[in-house]
């Protein structure tokens, strides 16, 4: 199976697509730019979604659902917002089909034109804030902490499964607050939630930062982000949290009476992550033999394979091992498929990134031992069957830590400080990764660097210390370094 995967150093883009297909994550669809998420890929998304949902609820948020369709006039109410999304919108103009009089299937009924076109949501700020106007009237209604799990459509011209598709799944939080500081605190809180999820569950180290004005979300006053580094040295924006100020409250006239009975506009945030995280996960950890998954979010954490095939004695031993593992909260599968040989099964589960594989044969059973293979390092050992659940529990934690450390070490090795533009270009061409460099703060400089190198400012790290320096391009004064990279 591994031979069917293009090597990373040969064609990284094809390697990625090969893994998506061969690990049975997703498939192309009949709709241009859209994908079918297959059961194994969706099981991974469910694990990610469910963990994030718990984290959202632990911070006081509740789920709701808002319409897929947004009246076109809503997008016109916030000028920056509509400008940011106008080129990506899918528009519904009619509500009915009819048989083609020429007998060629169906056509749009010209008499069924909508009075006002509907936009298939690219994001939900406008329809949600139009709704919040009816929900908020007093300080007692605040804060309003709502999240929704949904799909959105952004009409991308160049697509890649999970990373950039015309339709994708995500969550979007939309909160309303009585004060500016409360909204800023919420924005940073959710950024921390995303960073914790990425690092503790995805084993993916991230840098928390703020976007430049040029890279802000359309309609936001500040956009915060988590940035991760993939194995090809390119950066990937893994999540964003936006401080919206009072822009949408003013656009949709959302006011409240404060404790002094004075009317004010509310303060807003929005934040989201999407199925793009699956793409990030693949590119952070996987290898030339297939998918590699962190145990905490893997659909199957342990698989037991009988060798050479199921037998009553093996089945009984496997059942007891499964019970012991499940009692530890570990997800486990016993593969009893008689049509496939053990070697095929080993390769298949390796391709799918199952963290731990247990192989059990009659000779092993006689010796009361079992073969244990870990996916991250490919190491194999024999362990006593007695107490195997304790060994596997610890092994899963070891794998989780190892994956994070391996990715963190890669990022450290591929983060380079430069002070001249020649150094900048050399590192970008020869090494890649994050480039820490001074920038003079001007959008013109940012765009010129992008024009000359295709590298963008990924973020201004929140922990960046003040450091007097000179912009790598213009030589103008700069107070701190920012992170540049080629990016997805």
C-alpha cells in the first residue's frame, strides 16, 4: 500500500492527496470544488468536533442553528464585510424548476425569480446579528454566548480536499457583550481554547498571534489566529478569533439599556475552525507510509489482529483484552475479517494511522504475550497479555507526547531569524518555514514583500518582545519581529 503513496520529498502535494484517498478519508464529488467526507474521515471530524464542543460548553457557550440562506441586503449593511466575501458568494436567484419545453430535462422556471436574491452563507455574522436585534434589549441579556456547527460555501477557484473546498464544515461562535473589554477578553479566551485543542489533542504546536490590518477578517477590528507549520515548510492558519468591536451592532442596530438605563451598542466577537484542521493534522504528522493520528482524536486507538486468522481461543483472548481496554476508555477494534491476510491488515491500519496495533497468534497465546506495534515510530515489542491494558494506556500517552514533540522540534529547526532581505530570500528558497523578521508596519511594504517573494506575514506573535530593528525591505524603523512564511 505504501508504494501507492507518492513520497513527500518527490511531490508533497500529491503525497497529501494520496493519503486522503488511500486512508479512506474523502473522495471527489460530482460538484466542482466539493468533496465527499467518507466514514473514516467523518469519524475523525466527529472526535474533533465533540472535544471542541465540550471545551466551548465548559466556557459557558451554548449551541444554536441559523439559516443557510442570507438575504442579499444583509451583506450590504457592513461595507468591509461584503467587500471581503463578495467574490466568494453563491447566489440563489430562483425557487422553482420546470420541465424543458424542448424535452431536454429541466430548466429554471423564469417566473419563479426571487424578489430578493439569497446568499448561501459564506459566514453568518449578518443573519445572526439581524436576529440578535430581537434577542437583546437590556444588560440582563448579556453576554450572549452562542456557537453553531454548520456548513458554509465559499466559491473557491482552486480547491484541495479538506484544505480549501467550495463547501466545508465548521463551527462559528458569535457573542455579544456589554463592554469592549469583555469582548476582547472573549476573543482571547477562544484563541486560547483553539491553541489548547491544537496542542493537547491534535499534538500540533501553534503560534498565537494577531493578523496585520491587511489580513484581518472583513469587518473586524482585530483578528487573532493560531498558525501551524507543515512538513513542507509552509504555514497553515488553523483557527481565527475576531474582535468585531461595534461594527455589526451598528450595522444591524443592536442596542441595550445598560445598568444606568442608558442605551448603548453591544460589543461583538466571532471565531471559528473548520474541517481544514483535518488537512493540518495530515500534513503535520503523516509519513510516506500513510496517515499518522494522535491517539486522543483517532477514530480507532487500538486494533487487534488475529494471526493468521480468527480462532475460538484467539477470539476469547481478544474479547478479554478489548473489555480491559474499553474499561480504560480506549477505543478498540478486533478485526475478524476472514477475507484479508494479516499482512494486508497490518498495512491497511498503518495507512489509516491507527496508533497501536496488537497482533495475537496461537504461539503468542501459549506464551501469554502479544505483539505491540506503535504507528509513530514503527517499533514492535512483545508484552505480557496480563496487564496489557495498562501498558497500552501509557503507550498511547507516549505516542501523543512524541508526536507533539516531533512537530515542535521541526518548527524550531525551521524558524529562522533574518535581518536583511537577501537573507530573507535565501532562507525562503533553501529552507522554508517561519522567518522572523522586522517589518515597518506599512501595508505597502507587506504587499511588496508578498509580490517579490509570495511570502506573507502569518502573524505578529502575541509573545513577541519589543526589539528595535530595521525593516528587512525598506530599512525603516521597526519595534518588533513578525513571522513570514509561504502558506496554504
